[in-house]
C-alpha cells in the first residue's frame, strides 16, 4: 500500500475530521487519496464493501476497537481529544470504555 504524504493529515478537511473523531470522513478522504473504490478500501480494512458503504454514509456505528484496528491497518493517525463532540455515536465494546465516533 502506498503511503499517504504527511501533509495530507494536516489539510483542512482531514485535520477537522480527525479533531472531531469523524472517521467516516477520514476514511473517505483516504479512499480518494489512494484512488481506491469502496471495495478496495474494504479489502484494506478487512471488512465487506457493504459494511464500508454503511460506515461512509454514517449508518454503521463503530466500536473503539474497530476504530483502532482500522486506523492501524491504513495508517490513520488519530489525534482525538477526550471531549465528546455532539452528534457522535458508538457501539459499546465490553472490554473498552466508550468513546464517540461517527
């Protein structure tokens, strides 16, 4: 997999999405930066294309574990604050505390 240049992460849209813990926006920007289809993004993160589509449309909540796993797999640096931005949802994982993710 090609590395995304470091300046990608500090671009206004991506930096704002990282600050707001908006993983769907980050994933969409990563997908476009690589020139991937949703299917290729799904392969990179280890989920189905339909699951990725639901995440990108905000219809699939994510657990903290999923966010960590996906971030590691595609090299997403997460700089999320401990505050809870409004309008975010997450499924609770039994072994981790809940954090808000879109």
